[in-house]
C-alpha cells in the first residue's frame, strides 16, 4: 500500500500585519528604554563635568543666599553657609547631585 505524505508548513505571509507592527513598536520601545537608562547613569562615565557641578553648586548657593544665608567659604564642589549661629554645608557630588547638611556651629572663643 503506497503511503502518501503531505507537507504542511506555515508561510510568513500568514502572519497578520498588525503583529509585525506591534513587534516593531515593542522593539523600538526597548531601544528607547535602554538609551534612557544609560543616559541617566552617565553612560558608565565619571558623572557630570566640573563646570556643570560648579553651575549646580552656584544655583543651590544662590537659592540659600536669597533666603538670608551668607557664604562663609566655598570650594569647587562645596560651600559653607551661615545664618546667625547656624551653619549649612551645600555640596555637589560627582554625579551632579546637590545635597545640604546642617553643621554644628563652631564654639565661640
């Protein structure tokens, strides 16, 4: 008895167009997310430039000065501010993040 075989396969043209469009949109979304994630990390580099850190520090110090604080001392990445007997340290890290921290007042001589 002869045996007959039939070949059954799927053709690429059987896939609806909307599926290909959806896959393309998803792939584009993944690429965009990767770019955003790498740019927020600084792309693996050393953070923001010295000039950008100085600009951010100047902006933060200007904000405190507008609130009545005076600059007691300042370096490239930090400043000590005074208002009355209170001291405040404003600093910028290598990633460009500004932080403030109250400091204990120096004892009066």
